[in-house]
C-alpha cells in the first residue's frame, strides 16, 4: 500500500511537470519494461514477436510525446542562452484548460422556491 501511495505521488509530480498528455505515455511503456525485466531477471524467452512489440511500443511512445508543431527557429544572434526560459526550480503554470473553473455565483431563491415553513 505504501508503494502504491508513493507511485501516485510520483505520478502526480510527473503530471505537474510535463502535463497530463505526456504523463500518460508511461502507461504505454509499462508493458515494455515488464518484458525487459521478465527476460533479464526471470530468464523468460524473448521471441521475435515480443521483440517487435517492444520496438512498436517504444516507437509509439516516442511519437506520442513529440510535438506536432515544428519548433520556431530563432535567429542565433538575437537571444541570449536560456532567454525565455523560467528560472531553475520553478514550475510551469498549468494551461488554461486544466485550471479549475470558478464557482458559479450563488443563486438567490425566490419566495416561490423557498420551502414552506409552518408558523
């Protein structure tokens, strides 16, 4: 139970660091790690089909974590090294779509909506 709690804490830190879309890739890599440990530690056979699946899993994970947009090319003479980067040790703010929505304003009850209270 303690190991599960530690794993959850680490996973939530990973989500905070790289974002939820990239953090889920770890679930795709998990079977590949299990196969590698099974072959290395338990001496299980490594068949060509397992090896092909291992390569497909890792390739898919690399493709899933790549950005679909090309990186903008900056003029090397205009930016100092590290310009535009947050200071070390600071967290990136969460994107707008992942921030919780504000609570709606409290609704005022009309007299017709109020429950009848006997006098």
